[in-house]
């Protein structure tokens, strides 16, 4: 065999090996999707274990879960470091106004903010707290923005009528337990833990928005271009998340079984029992015109209260995935 022939054969062999190597990597990566993992200690933390139990719902997708605080993860989505994150209507609207075309394409959670006071407190309604100190999540968080909009419908301006101390849920919990604030506007599962240990809920944010309402907190979101380029993937994710949310509604005990993923220790038995009663109702399963109308109303009210400077020019929701959700 001549040296030329040997060289040609070697090149062909190396080319074939490279093709097999990179081809297999490309195939493996074809189903990869970089997606936000809800932080431990939040209601959305149940999604990852539920989807791992029901991996068939994801078809050939291989989630690459990315953690971090909500603001950090949203920046990762805007920069393209992840494909799919969690956005609320007001956050998505603000992003659009800043030139980032973000669309929510699947249901996630309904608002689960609660106004909590000590069990022996004399306060009975949020109006009783006017002029008092209240701890709440950061001013730019969706939960606080929605609490502010809902309170405005009840004649309360959170930025003027109360002394609000902003911080992450765990820091707010410490302030409340030390007695440094009269109340806390907090989220699940912290609200359930507080109630289980003797605190009292005087209002739910979504009830202040409208008794019996389904105040949409947020859901899966991505850049418009990504959704347009990955319509089948977006539809598959929308259906998968709606399906596991339905599982929690159909079997409320799942919320208690997954208490560890939400940061609740086995020893907190009262809180664990309460999860099955309080949490199933907050997992969103609808993605239809009623949800879109709620989102539009939120944005309108946010403009009125000057949380948003103006309406975004286009809707912040993607309707095309609604059929997959209800399939």
C-alpha cells in the first residue's frame, strides 16, 4: 500500500470517526433545552421532580435545568443563555417596552400571595395596616407588582399608605418572626408554613383582584423568535407543564408528598398537611381567552397605577400553544 493510499485511508477513517462523534453529539443535543428550574422553597419547585417522574410527557426533550434568583434567570433568558424561563404578565410587558420581545406561552401558577399577620394580632384586613410596616418581595417582582395592582382596586396605595420593607421571602420571614414588621405579604409555601404555626391570613392577593378570580401570576416564556423557530417544542412544553399541574389538582396529596422540593422539612408536619389543602388551586391549567383577558386587564391596571409607563404594542402571550394545553 502506497503512502498516498495509506494517507487517504487514514483521512477517511478520521473523517468517519469525526462524523460519528459530532453526529452523535448533534443528535444528543437536538433534544436539549435550557430551561429555568424554580428555586427550592417555591411552589414551582415541584415541576422538576414531577416531570422527571413523567418523562414521557417531554417526548425526546432533555431539559438542562438552570437555577438562580428570578431576576438573574430572566437576564439569562434575555441574553440567550437559556431558552425558556418563567415570566409574569407585567414583567413580560416591561421587557417588551425595553425592546426584548418576550412571550408567555404556557400556564404556570396563579397568584398565591397572602397578607399574613401574627395569630394574636388585632388586624383583620389590609386596610387596618395603613401606616404600618409590612415586609414584601422586591419592588420589581411580579408578586409585589400584582399585590400593588390588586390593593389599588381596594383603595390602598402600597407605596404611599404602608411602610413597605422589600426583601427576599426568607429575609421577610425573619423580619416577621422577630416582630420588626406588623405583617408580611408572602408566597407559598411560606404562607402555609406561617399559618400552620399559628399566624393568620387576612387576605389573598387574588381575592383582592376579584373574589373567586384566577389572577394569573406567570408561566413559561421565551423570546418570540425562539417560539417561532421551535413551535413543536413550545407546544410540547406547554402540554407537559399543564399536565403535571392537572395531576396536582387531581391528587392534592402530591403537594404534600413533594414538600422536600419546596424546602419544607419532614418535621414540619402541620405545614405538610396544609399544603394539600392550599396549594393545588394555585397551579394553572388553563391557557385560553379567559387567561388572556386577565393578562390584558393586569397590564391596563398596571398602566393606571403607573407600574408600567404604557401598554406594550403587542400581546405578551402566545396563543398558538393553547390547543396543546387542552389536548
